[in-house]
């Protein structure tokens, strides 16, 4: 059996941050990653890291306060969600997040911003350039420089215990062979969330949500199951980010995927991103906004409808999350958004946008037609539109005829019949969980806790696996926590080794 100081379960953002931070302290660390390559949800994320009192804020002349961020972070989630927050742990995180951000910047990651995101009272959102993959590529390179081990295709299936102390793991390789690895200081659960684990979703959120997938198809909740089997208390397991409607990404990869993440080119792109005038940056940022952001509810409030690939309407578009559940029950779990002439006009100018990264960029109908020709189609007649998209034209026409009979024609009615000589179909769109917000209970030393609040010796958790009851709504706090928890825990192992 191979033996290390620390074994990290999961080579996503939090796992790699833990490993690098520990290896910098001379700790012998091994990361076991289930997939063929590291990355996890972090590797497909946008890359925002929201933090306070950073040197980038200071350089931009922004004076920020921890206590202000503590209050603002509680203003994103609705009260019924926010009431579940572990206030002490979230404050602890926000107090240390800038250290982690500076540590990453010191490794060569470039950040664009800080950008505003209301209700944050100060610009706090720092975006890794060109995207979150920069975290993964940079951390992997640094781990290799430091001599840490990273084994891919290693599916951790069991925690090893001796006298109630976690001291290793069992893992399976891609051929099904079983291996054991021992840990002297601890095993770190960094296996991400359970957005694509129907069993956990059904158990904690309800059977109706089981049909909804996670954006990351590999977000399987293994770390939560391992923690629970070891006796951990799991917190906030019914809280999820989403389900949300999002357009499917381009088949040939996103614009972001094509940009360099390390090396001089990445440094140059990063340098440029903070110097180019905002209007020059807009076209680039809009590409992100039309790739990952979800269509605003305002579209449906104004009368846009959802149809499936048979051209049929199947839900009440203004009833979320039922409409997301209904989308996931359609053929291929897909839907299309139909806009008539007046909706096209309305969603062509501020303040009526289709999707946004608030206060950074807004995307309108013409942006979708221009930047996402794979999912935005326009025609002057309904049947021509259906033909272009490969939907049965008769069905789509019948759907609109029926809708117009149902919607009152008087001018005062909230929703008007659909009509005119311009039609746009946007899609396919799917309903997805972005992340799940449940995690193992932990203390400020990242030790996993049981139902009585006692630490399970030798077991630690970080990132989404170790959320500890925090509510991290808004953009940039999930990556912030993944990196901050990993960074701090790695430092802590350094102290334990000496
Ligand atoms: C489209 C999208 C955009 C996002 N954008 C942002 C953003 O801009 N800012 C932000 O703050 N948050 C964002 N998020 C959320 C954020 O990216 C994640 O919450 C965060 O990166 C999770 O990091 P993690 O280390 O906890 O998990 P992950 O990065 O998912 O890493 C977990 C790793 O563990 C591995 N693993 C799982 N089970 C096992 C096992 N049994 N054995 C071994 N390995 C295992 C997985 O394969 C994975 O590599 C976004 C999410 C999505 C889906």
C-alpha cells in the first residue's frame, strides 16, 4: 500500500488548491481524480472569484470592508434560503478569501476586474482570464513542479479507518483494479457537488427533481456519500443553485475554451483585459453571456412561450420550478423559446435583455442571432422558422393558433397573442442544476463533524463537498470558497507536519 501525508479525493478546484498549498509546505500529497483529466465543475465554470479588501480593489481606488461584504453576501439568496446560512463560517471564509486570491495571482493567474455585482456595494468580482480553466491548468502545473502526485482515472470508493480514525482510501482504476493508499495526516474530501446524482436529488429535494440533470454530468456526490458513511452530518442538502433554464453550449466548444490559460499569451490576454476600453471588451464578454448565462424570466413575463421539439407547448412558462421540471420531461429534455415580432423588438434594447452578467454585459436578440447561430433562428413566417429549426411546422402553427385563442385580445391583458412578420426561436435550452449547496458539516479547521458536532479524526472536507452549511449565492463565492478552503487547509497540514 502506498502511503502519503495527505490524500485528496478529487482533482477539481478545491482539491488541487489543497494539494498545491500543502505541497508548498513540504507535505507529501496525492490527488486521486475519478475522471480521465482534472478539472471538475471548476474546469467548466466562468471563473469569477468574489472577494473583499484585495490588492486589485486597492489598485482601482476601492476601499472595502470585511463587515460590508459579510452583510452584502447575505443579500443575494431569498430569505427562506439565507436563513439556513452558517454565518460564522461564511464570515471566516470572507475574511480569508483575499489571501487565497493573492496566492493564486502570485502563481500567474491573471484577473480582470474587480467588477460590480449588486447588491454588493463595492466591485468585488475578480474574473480569472480567460476563464476558470486557468485555475486548473495553473494549479496542476504548480503541483507537478512541487513533486505532488495526481492520479487520474482513480475512483475513490471507500474510506479506510482504524480505531475510528480515517487513515486512507480504497480506489478503483479504469480497469476495475482495487488499490489502497494510506494517509498519515488526513484524507480530504474535495469531490465537488451532487448536481447530477438523481438518487441524492430525489432523497433530499424530492422525486420531481430527479429528472433534472447537473450541468456537470460528473457531479455525482461521491464525496457526500463517503462523508455520510463515515458518520458526517450533512447540511442544507435540499438547497440547490437552480434548476435554471440555460441554452446548450456550442457543440464545437465555447469561445473561452479556445483562449490560452497559462504562459505568456494568457498573461498578455489578462493584462489587456484590464486596459482595453470597456466598449472594446464588450464583444468578448458578450460571447460568455450568450454561452453560459440563463435567459431572463422577463422573457416569459412578457409573453414568450416554450415549445418542445414537436412544436408543442407543454408548461406554464411563468411557474418556476415546475416549468424546469416540465422541460426535463420533454423529448431529449429540451425546449425552445418562441418570440414574435413585438417580443423581438422589446428584447432588442436596454432594459429588456435576454441574458446578462449584471453591469458587465447584456445580450439582446441580435446578439444571439449574431453570436449563437447554432441556436438562434429567425424567419418572417412561423412555418419557415419551424422548417429552419427542424420542428414540425404544422404543430408550431397549431400551438400558436391555440395560444392566441386562449390569450385575450384586449390591449389591457397582461399577455398578448403572438403575431407579426418576424419570429425568432432560441434553443435548444435545458433545465439544469448549476450546483448543489449541501455539504458536510465542518469547523474552521475543515474537520468533518458528526451529528454531535465532534470531529471525525483524519477526515477533512473543502469546496462544495465541505460547504459546512454556508449559503454562497451570487457569483464568485463558490470558486472563492473552493480556493480559500483548499489554500487554508494546505497551510494547516504544513503546520501539522512540523
Ligand atoms: C457553468 C458553471 C459556471 C460556474 N461559474 C462559476 C463562477 O464563475 N464563479 C463561481 O464562484 N462559481 C461558479 N460555478 C460554481 C463553481 O464552479 C463550483 O461550485 C466550484 O468550482 C466547485 O469546486 P470543487 O472543487 O468543490 O468541485 P469540482 O471542481 O467539481 O471538483 C470535484 C472533483 O472531484 C472529482 N471526484 C468526484 N468523485 C470522485 C471520486 N469518487 N474519486 C475521485 N475523484 C472524484 C470530480 O471528478 C471533480 O474533478 C459555476 C458552475 C457552473 C456549472
